[in-house]
C-alpha cells in the first residue's frame, strides 16, 4: 500500500522473483524456489519473499517503519537498522490486536483503527491517522480478496454461505507462530496459533492451522457477507499498456 502511495507500483506491475544479494542478505521464498517475473498481485497473495524485499528496498525501511507505527504497531520500537529489509517479511514482534487494527484500516479507507475491549453495543475507535490513501487501501483489499489462492483452506471457496473475505496468512521464523488476518464487509478478524511460551511447533503454518479457524469464524459471524464495491470518488482509472 505504501509503495502504491509512493507511485512505485500498481497491482499488475511486474516484479522479479529471483535471488538478490543485499549486502549479504539473500531473501528466499518459503518453498526455496523462485518464479521469475510475477505481478505485484501474484507475489502478495502467494507470499513471495524476494519481491516483497525488493519493493521495501525501493520504498525505504525508515519510511515503512514509520507507517507501521502510525498504523498502531507500537511494539516495533527499535531503529531501521535493527530490522533491515527483513521487516517486509514480518521480522518484528507485534500484538494480535494491533495487527488486526492495521488490517481494519484497509476497510476504513486507510484510516488507522484502535481495537478496544467493549460491550457489544459499542464500536472500535479510529485513531485518526491517515496511514494509506483510500485508493491504496482499496487496491490492497482487492488483491487480498482474490479467489485463486494457494492458501485457501481446501473446499472453503465452495462452502455454503461463505462470506467474501480479503485475507493473508503467514508463518513466523522458526515455526513459532501461525497467523491469519481477514477483512469482510462487517468484521476484521485476526487468528494466532502457537505455544504461549514461544516453543516452536514443527510443521505449523498459517495456511494449514490459522486459516481454517479464520474462515470458521467469518462463516459463524457473517454468513454471506460481501466486501463493498469500489466507492465513488476514488482517484482510480484503468489503462491499457504495451505488453
């Protein structure tokens, strides 16, 4: 979203998924393979690490770090050199509620949201920071809402009353945390799976363990829900470009 706001990419921009040496740091993908030319959309939904690091290298670690803090990730309290380019892959400690709030900002037209423990008749509160533009928030949501996803739990796309969800899964270094974050028309849900004492779980992954819980919750809370269409007034247009 930040790279789009900086005018560097759009969802159909092409990125190189190849091994690149950043002063001794060579990001690898989860399956230790590379895919060559990929679109921004494809690299995001497939969680390809090499393109993500390449984009952060253009955006700037300091600028990205400031955006994450602006969006409510207060636990990221060290300098840019501590995190480096691995920050684009989640090389930092965050709280589940904080991360859910940042994902909720995508539905809130880029305005940050602070989750609170509240009675059911109250709502969460916007912090008021315009973290991303409404256009970047919408385009990011639309990419994450794609149906052709390798991290979709088996047969869930065919499940009755399955709501339309924009989601992302992830697995931390050392297989200590499995994550799934999702946004629908009414709810943002965050799921974490792991050991409270931080012990690793061999084979744990966001796709296999956190993802199914996320979709169970969405189906229970908002069956048949849908993401809103592109709202009027967004400064977006479609152009044909030479192949």
